[in-house]
C-alpha cells in the first residue's frame, strides 16, 4: 500500500532537533535526565531524540498496553516496568509518540511519580488537536495541533503494520480495521 506522506524525514528531523535543543537548554545545569520511552510506538522517536540531545542523558523503556485498534475507551495496563532505583531523585522525561486522549500520559505520570523522581516532564512527537479525555501538560512537542488522524510510520503502527515507514502518514477509515 502506498500511503501519503504527512511529515517527511526532513520535517521529523527538524521537529526532533527543536525538541533536543530545548531539552539541552532546560537541563544544562542539572544532573542528566532519564528519558523513559513508551514501547513500541515511541522507540524510533526516542532513539533519534537521544542522539540529538547534547547533554548527558540516560534512557529506559516501559511497555504499556492500552490502544485496542481505534477504541479511545481502553484501560491502560502495565506490561513491562522500569527499575524504580534508576528513577529515584532523577529528572525524568516521559517520551511518547502521540498525545491523543491523554490517558496514557496521565497514567504514566502517576505511575512514575510513585517512584519518587526529582521532576517529570513530558515529550511527544505528535499532539492531536482533539478534545482530551484527560489533560496532561506537555512540555515538548514535535508537531502540535495535528489533525485527528490515525497516524502510522516512524515507529507508529496499526495492528503491527507500517512501523518501518521512514515518514509519517495516516490511514483513512477504509484502511483501519478494528
């Protein structure tokens, strides 16, 4: 299937570089932040982001399950956690692919806060311009106020497909199966 390009590799590079510069500036006088990426969708984004950040930082991943096809009412479930010891008294930046309903980031912020970090910031590649179920303050955004589409590519998938696209596209309703 040939999908239209919404954000090409150059757009993505500039968005990530912009975020990295802001993180460098915001954390330049602090201990190295810990990036916590949400697998699997944010993996590619977080790896490229960590390469663009010039200050010392560490990273880890957490696996959550909450998106069943296109159902916005799923509950978030922890599949794989990170070690609480690496978070304690650290500045943490939560990295996710999409800010849509707010449920994932809200759940994740609450979960990470129980591990007693020094601070928690949020970073997303895409923030959709939709009414959120739960509002979360987003500190770093690549593409803000994006249309309410089902994005795929650059790590984002639909039923395991399209993650490997080097660009971001969107599926139309005919291509989305629940």
